[in-house]
């Protein structure tokens, strides 16, 4: 787990063991999240606050937008109606946990997420191997060009893509690189890996102020963050909602 070839908080490379578990094949979609809201009347934190974070390609920066929410990802003028199979965004960690409980699932730990992202291989930094674009094929929804000045959209998607638009990894899982960052269950600490070498089912620090997110998003480029690497990790406050942040669910494996 981790890497010695990235940022200091992505290492050191260390060994952990992970019990069997199930992970959703896809990120949770707008369609699925809408059913959850219809059945539970859940109100997301962005809706309660009245605003959320939106990246403006025109301004080349993040800004708070009044009325941005999972229903209106970039503000009141936007809608999910033609994006029902895209990953839900503008959901906080707490919103994701609420959905997972409703679905009889949970969020994956950071260790489970990385195990799944590797797809049974340790042969490269990406879920599919060593080359970012093998045979010039786009393997994930990423930012092509120099972020944030130029977006060439060579993979066909300016922002999010419908889940499953790119090839699956070795475990048959989609979009573990790019599309949207994904919440995990763990609190974040930049030196946690120093304490977890040899651990079984590590679940992160006991407390913290930010939760770990994994996988990168459509905003990740070669010159910026490279969050699409299997060992890449970032963090954000658990009440955050963003236009490039979603989640998928896990559950314990049981005898069936």
C-alpha cells in the first residue's frame, strides 16, 4: 500500500492485509441518489448550507456558489436530468454515509479502496498498469491539457462522464481513476502510514478533521495532482460538497 515515488503523505510503501469485502462496481449515480432522497427525504449538507464549491473553468478557480447542490451541481441553472447516470456530486461525507446505511452498505476504508483500485496487480501506478494512455487509448476521465489553462477534452468529457464509460480494471471495477474523487471511511493524517505497516484491516486514525478521498477526478492532469494514481490520496472536510467529489459503497463479505 502507498508509494515511495509520490508525495511524502503517500508513503512509505508498506504492507497491510485486508479481509474479504465487496465493492460497488460503479460510483453512486444521480439516479440512485435520487431514489434514496425520495424514500428518506434526506437533505444534503450543501442544501442545508445553501451553497457549495464549484470549479469555474472560465475563472480557473474554485468559488462558492449559492444554490449549488446534488440536484444543481454547478448552481441553480444546472440540472441532473440529462446526467442521471453520471456520478452524484456535491455530497458530503456525512451524506455518503447516510446513503450507504440506507443501502445496507458502508464506505470503504482507504486500504480496501486501494486494494480494489489495484485490480489484482502491482505492475504500475494506474488501475490498468504502467502507461497512462496505453496504445493511445484513454483509460479514464481526466483533464487533457495544462490545468487549469487549457482543457483539450480528448477523452470526450469536459466534466463528469456516465459511470462505466471507460474500461474496467482487473477486478471488473470502473472509474477508480478519474471522473470523481471518492470518499473513504478513514480520517486523514499525513503520517498515518508510518504506524500501519503490518496492520490487518487498517481503518485510519481514531480522530481527525478531514476524511480521506481517493481516485482523482476529471480535473486531474499530468501537470496537476495526478490523483488518478492508485496510491494518490487527498483529504477534505467531511461536510464538503464539490463538483468533482462523489463516492461508492462497500460491504463486508459474508458466507453466501
